[in-house]
């Protein structure tokens, strides 16, 4: 997915902030790319502490849904404030 974003032109966009959420070892490459580039961040979903390149962690899918809801609410409030 990270490579696809770069190939469709998001790599140089200043208004795009990638958030990659994953729950296993196969997601580590994406976490590492985001961390190395300093563009966006990764979130590991795991009930147990693990070594990871993700910037943050959540323990279960319900917490992911809560995070995404709050992110949408924040963006909506931000847009409302800009339109005033």
C-alpha cells in the first residue's frame, strides 16, 4: 500500500498523512518505511508487547475503531473551524 501511494503521486503531497494499522509481522515493512521517511506513522494492534517499527500501539480492534472515530471527529472539527 505504501508503494501504491507513492506511485499515484501522494509521496510529495503536503496534505496527506499516511496512517498504517497492522497486527502482525507482515506489516513491519510498512511501519519501517513510514518511520524512516518521517511521513505518517504505523500503529501495531497487539494485546502483547512486541518489538516493532510502529510508532504507536493499540491492544485490540475495538481500540482501532475508537481511534478512527476520533480521527474523523477531529478532522470534522478542524474543517468547521477553518470555515469560520
